[in-house]
């Protein structure tokens, strides 16, 4: 029996072993261009759906929608370049986010804006209101990032509490998966079968640092990335993309699907975003791809993101009742609480928090409508209060702690050093 147990033992591994290219290795230029174009096409799904949902509610025309899509793609290219050059430097696309939908819908539904009779005037005034709100909101991320406050907060993270959060990044988007495929089954289901088939002769999917075979980003790098993400949100406001931005889960998944986590591929993809946003006719052609095709790809990608979250549990002791309790409760409540907030919004046209103060209502309803955010609060709180000292090894901290500091692992310099020798002027703190 002991011999059998040894045969089925799988020791934890810090990095994925079956990827073809890591963060700082590059495929040939032909492969790079093809892969970069795939990332661009996948990015189109969110870039088209958000303006399609919001612009008509603002009183905008099809022309307005097309210009917003072009702005969103153009800014996404700039944000992605900034993030890969000066932020976390991970191969991650930064694009429009559904997370901003609730506060933006509350701005669109403001009674003073709704009373404007002329649709074009209403669109212009609503756009200005959204731009102002997004620019002001970006200041929070800029402050959290460049002040290193987010890095300080990251000291409370562990493999145990990050696992349910990453899982729910994938599970939260389940409505964009098979329900959208089934909406046009004759297109979506064949595409889903094809993607699954190709995914088995091309890869599995993990999230940015692991898919790029990099070490977990140190606190300094996380803060740097959050700061530049805030700059990106400010650009969203300045250019009028009608939403804020975050790292694209879909594109992180595509790294694993292709087994290529090269930073250069993402930077070339950013070039495609900028180029095709300027040439509107080409962008419109690619944007006409039926959404069920994107949804079929999402079924695979979001599933892989979920399994990536589970992979972090290999560094913890899952024979511990404490760990089972924290993981299970944060997963269940993350889904359950966010679902309650979303369903209330759909049923009553407002969230459970309905005090009459629009900014306060929008703030809390947005936070608790996000399954990963709810899971983050619950998992981090419990993991840092329940039997902390006795469970340090069980929660994976001996493995995790060495990556908190920039100099804690010699590989960090290779993965996360700023280009053009800028580390001399902005040394890791």
C-alpha cells in the first residue's frame, strides 16, 4: 500500500512544465503575428458587447456605437503596452470590463439625464458624466498602486485564499458561456466542439504568471501594475470608452490554450488593436463575428481559469478541516451573495442596497455583485483570523512568502525588471 501511495504522489510545482514559450522567450515572427491576431479577435468580444449594451441606452446611434468601439480598442492597445512594458510586465491584455456596468447603468438612468428630450444631446451629456466618473474613479487605483498600499495589503494573501478568488473569476462569467452558445446553437455548439478538440492536440489554460512560467508577482510588481491600471482607467475616461478596464480573463486563458505565454505576442496584439481601431472598416468586419462563437471559446477558457484557481491548492494541506471550511465557504458565498445582488437588480431595477444615495448604492451593489470580490473578502478575512499561527504551513505560506519581496527569488529580476534599465530610477521597494 505504501508503494502504491508513492506511485500516485504528485509534488507541488511552482511553474507549468508543458508550455512551449515562457514570458521572456519568443516564438518565430510568423507564429507571433498569428497568435497576436488571435488575442486581438478574442478581445473583440468584450469590446463590442459593452458598447452594444450601453450606447443605445444613452441615446446614441450606430455611428456613436462604432466610434466608442474604436475608442475602446485604441485605448486597450495603449493600456496593454503600458502594462507589459512598465506595469506587471506579464503577458496580459488590458481591456474593457463588465465590472463597471452597474455604476455606469446608474449614471445612464439618472433622472436629470433621462429628461433631456433630444437623443443626441442626451448621449453627449451622459458620455461626459461617465467620463468624469471614470476619471475620478481611476484615482483610487493610482493611489493604491503607486503608493504601495496594495503591496502592503497583499501580505495577507496566501495560496489558500487566492484559490477561490481565481476560481470565481472563471465561474462568475458562466452566463457568457453556454447560455450564449445555445442562443445560436447551429453556430455555437459546432464551434465549442471544435475548440475543445483543438484544446486537447494545443493546451490547457492557466492564469498570467503561471501560464507565462513566471514566479508569482512580488508585492512591488503588483502595486506597480495596479498603478498603471489606474492610469489605463483614466485613459478610458479621457477617450470615452463608456467603461473602465481590467486584465482580460479571456486573453489570459488563451495563453494556456496556445501554450505560449510570451510577452512579445501580447505586445504585437496591442499593435493590432491600435491599428484596426484607426482603420474602422476592418474593425467593423471583425466585429461582425457572431457572439456565440466567442461564447464557445469562453466555455473552454473560463473552465481553464477555474481549474487554475484549484491548482493553487497543491501548495496547501487540503486534509485540514480549517482549509476545507475556508475554501468551501468562500466559494459558496462568493457565488451565492453575488447572485442575490444580481437577481435583485434584474427583478427590481435596483440592487439590495437602495438608500437613495446613488453613489453609495452603486458602490456597494457593484462590490457585492462581483463573486471574486466577495470571495476575496471572506477568504482573506478567515484565512488571517482563524488559527493563523498554527496553520502557517497548512495554508501554503512557506512557499508563498519568498515571492513577496522583489529580491526574495533570483528569477524576479528576469521576469519583472523594467526595460531600458529603468530599475535604476525606480528601484523595487
